[in-house]
């Protein structure tokens, strides 16, 4: 658990423009001096911010080395994001002004380079009409020509893959919106297409690291890794997945597919792909809910291509997260079932015993809720992320025994 002072610093990073500008100034100083800049602002010495400054400095170095024109698109989905799209205020204390920050941070990153960048903000049938708010913000900014706002509902029902697989707009939870944005960016002739989250949890200035890796290695796929030694991940203390009893779901999800996934940090929202390849991948998507990331990873795993995984910093924006509206147990259940569906669709082998446990003992999110309410199995108490998915941590037979015990005699 992070100290209160560090939580306040993360809160400032998410919402305080003056502090955000200070972070960029520090990153530029570190880049210029090779890491020897004197930084007097105490908050910049906080481990997550210090690491972010270093990664931003390296990210900027990478793009300054680019010597040919490149068109880069960044896609993000919007659903009930109005409050985070708007600035913080007395009526909206958790506002992040996140679209303006994306504009400003990408402008900082690519200034003075031959990179032409563009944002694709895609409304995932948002009941608050996030698209209208994004359009207004873009129109009133200096970056109107760098923004395309799309609505998933405008083309529904779709006639072409992958969106023709959407039975209803409600079936999309991020996945359909990202797919629409990727297809639009590819149609517009972008060379590389990345995607991220709507909020400020991921500083988009870090995309330079991904782009540099992609160009240097002629890579088709780059996925940021928060859990590496040089990365950093900050989870809000109220996010359920940070608790021991939730680790069992993560363990089962990772253990379902014995083959090592091509993407280590499955739910990473700092991903960048060669546009032509990404379009082909997106057309094969079959899952559009919270398992979209797992489906994407399994397609890439099936293709046997190398995925480069540079480090990055993730600072959780949870208070206004759409996680609350969807419900933790429903999300976790969708992700668990989605791995199975995606594995079957992509011809990737999965553990049949664990699959049977999930499908017979946990067929609904209500069953998963009852399992989680029973508490954590001993193997999960204090377990690290590195232990997730390993049979020696908790094998399928032990998992079935625990689920049976927790839910009563159902097997």
C-alpha cells in the first residue's frame, strides 16, 4: 500500500496542470543533461514521478532521432468519460482535462520532429455523449486539426469485420470503439497506430519509447510493460483488483493458456502497432468487452511475431473510473470467460481442467462474486504478480478444490 503523501502526489499528477508542466520541464532537463539535471521540486523525487520523468526523457530522445516522416495515430475509447474530459473544478473535483493533456503531451513529445500525430477519440455508445464534449474541447483548442471524434453508434449495424460481429452496441466495452478507431486511422494512411485509456493514468508522452523501439527493430507490435524493473504501477487503494482475494481471478486468467502469451502485460493500455498489421489483427477480433485485450494478445500469440515491451509508468485514475458503473464482478467474469472464447477462436491451446472448473462452477458473475466474497485462498495471500499463472503457485486441481469449498458442494 502506498503512503498518503504518495497518493496525494499521484492525485496532483492526474489533475494539477502546473505540476504536470513541471514534470515535462524536468524530463526535458534530464534529456538535455543526460540525467544530471538538478531537480528541486520535492514531489519529483517520489518514486513513480521520478521514474516517469526518466521515461519521458528517454521517450523524447527516441523521437528526436527519427529522420523520416512518420504518421502516428493514438486511439482511445470513451464511455461515461465526461467528468474526466473536463477540468477539475468545485463541481467536478476529479476532472482531469484529459483530452487537452493528450494534445499538450503529444505536442511536447513530437515538437521539432518529422512525426505527424493525430488523436482518434471514439464514443463507445456513451449515455452521456462523451463525443459531443470531446468535439467541443477540440474545436475550442489549438489542436482541432489533430482530432477525429467517432461514434460507434453511427455505423451500427456494421456490414464488415470485425464490427459486423457486434450483435448490439451493448456488446462493446472498449473493444468495438478501439477497433473502429484503428480502422479509421489505417484508412487515413497512418504508419503506426497506438491505443491508450481516456484518462491521464498513462502519460501519452511515453509513446515515444514505443515508437523508437518499433522503428529500430522494424517491429509489428510494441506493448508497454508496467511490471518491468524500469516500469512502475500505482494502484488506487480502493481498486478491488489490488486485493489478495482478487488475485485468484488474475491467476486463473493467466493460467488458462499454458503457452506464454506474446504480450506479458495483457491489459496494458500503452500499445503501438504497425498500421497494416494492426488492421489485419483487428479484423480478426471476436471479443469486444473487457476481454478485448486478451483476444488481441491471443491473436498476436497465434501469429508468432515478436512483441517488444519497453517499460512505462501507470498511475491509476480510479475514482471516476467506468469500472464502478460496470461492476467489478461482472468485469472479472467477462475477462475470465473472454480468455476462453478468444483461445477457442484463435486455435490457442488452453487448460481443459481449469476451463471445466470455470464453466461448470462459475458460469455467471454471481458465482464469481460468491467466490470472491469467500476470501482469498492461502496461496494468494501476499502473492506477487510474478507468481500469477504459475502451476506451482496454485494448480488447477487446487483451484477446483478451493472453488468447490468456497461455493459449497457443487462439483
